[in-house]
C-alpha cells in the first residue's frame, strides 16, 4: 500500500459530491482494499489517477 494511493483516495472521498455514483462506489472499494493492506492493481491505479485528476482540478 502506498501513501500516495491512500492520499488520492482520501482526496476523492473528500470531494464525493463531484463523483458519479459509480465512482463513489469504486473509490470506497479502493479505500477498503487499502485498509485491508492490499495493493491496487495497475488498472485500479490508472482509473484512480483519472478520477483524482478530474475531481481535484
């Protein structure tokens, strides 16, 4: 688990009003995954990057 992934997930959760319903569920699932000590897959990390870029700009 990387702190960068955790930070990005936290940033997205803090801006959940800017997320679609699907994105909210996806980000929550990433949060749970990271809490369990599991790493994100490359595909999950790539999608997180896209979502994070959109909601933080």
